[in-house]
C-alpha cells in the first residue's frame, strides 16, 4: 500500500497492483571442452540464466534482464521475462547480436565475435534447457494444486515473437521442440501430464455441438490420452508438427469394438463420420455397425462403401444429420 497526503491533511491509501510469478534459475553445466565452457572462458561470464512466468491473467511482453532490467525496447515477445549473463554493449542498451549469429546462418556464426556467439548460445541452446526445468517444476506445482493447468500452458508454451525477431522466433521453436520431445507438457483427463509421444491425440476445445463433445468423451471412456489444447498453442507450427490430431482415422483406429456403446453413442459416431467437415471420411467407418435398422428386427447395420445399396433403411432423428 502507498500512503499519500490527501485533502485536508487526511491520508489516502491506495493498493499497489501486484503479480505473482514462477521464477526458475539455471546454471548450465560446463563440461571440459564443451561449447558452453569454451565460450564462458572467452567472455569471462558464467552460464547463468533464469525465466519468470506471470501467473493468472497477468501478461507481459517479456523483458530482458542482465541482473538489472535492460531498456524497455529490448523485449523477447515470449510472454516471459528472461534474465541471463548476456554480453552487453558498453552502455548496457543492447545485446551483442547480429543476423549472422541466428540459426541457419551457417559458418558465419563461427566467425562472429566471442560475445556475439555467447549471446546466441544462451538464447538458442541454453534457454530451451531452462524451459525444460521450468516445465518440470510447473507440472509438479500443478499436481500440488498451487497453479492451474492454464498457468502451465501459458508458461511452458511461450508465444511466437514477430517475424523480425529472428533470434527469439528461433528460440521459441527450439523451446517447443524440446518440451514436446522430452517433457510432460500435455494434459489429459485420463493420465495427467504426458509427452507428445505417449500415444496422445490432440484437438482444440470441441465446438458447442453434441457430436464433437461426445466423440471426445467416447475416446476418454476408452482410456485414450486426449489432449484439449488452447487454440493459440494448437496453431503453433512446432506443436502441430509433433502431435497427432483427432481425426476420423484416429478415432476409428483407437475406438476398438463398438458393440458395448450406447445407442446415442453409436448415432453420434455415425454423425461424426458423415460430417461435411470431414469430406470423404465415411470410408473410415466401413464395417462399423452404427447404422440403426428400422422394422421389427431392429439392430445395427455395418457401414459399407455404398450403404444405400444394401437395402437397409435409416430412421432420421431430428437432432442428427445423416
């Protein structure tokens, strides 16, 4: 709280705005002969890095620190604050970086000044390792009930900076690749936090239709690791390259026998395979007995390549499309 003199000599009290952060510091290992060790010796700086992730609804552009705050013009665009032993300009108003030190610059990076190579090494190689530690810590905090699932996703899936920020865009892609390949950063109702290669399938929050919601529910009943990702994360190129989408083919592959399904589940399943969004996906449902038969015998008819030629008649229900 701040106390200031008010009118008539009275004191007015204002509550200062505050935000909560998850902060992690990382001191990189310096094995003899390693790149980290060589560059650290050349620039005479230890490989110390840290990140601070805002919790709740708080957001930030992502400021840079080198023990003290650097000029506000220096932002990462990642949505988290980054602190590191950067090699700075003499006036502390900029990092020593160049386009030749960005990933994909070939041999130009090897010919760059040691301080330029040091900063590039911090951003592109050591920062993803920091996010790995951060992911493990935030998942543990979620398990204890200290933070929400949304807090974890906001922290471990940093935003992709603008096109012109080539260093931070490359760092964002490297962070996503490392986390999805090595760490449990995808949440499922069945198994808690899993890796991308733990036989998980991903989707965005289902549209407000019974069909999509029931398909996700159906997969969860079958103990499939369904990960419902926020749209922002689902649209990231590095994420889409490493996850398996919920598609009619994946639903069919993971569904198994459908004899134990309820009538409504079967009808929603039939509707799902015939949705216009999945043009031509009805073939994935071939041989599944999910077409309801009319008449005294009732029962279910398997879907075929041309079900209209089988003579089976379908009864149309008002809330479903066939």
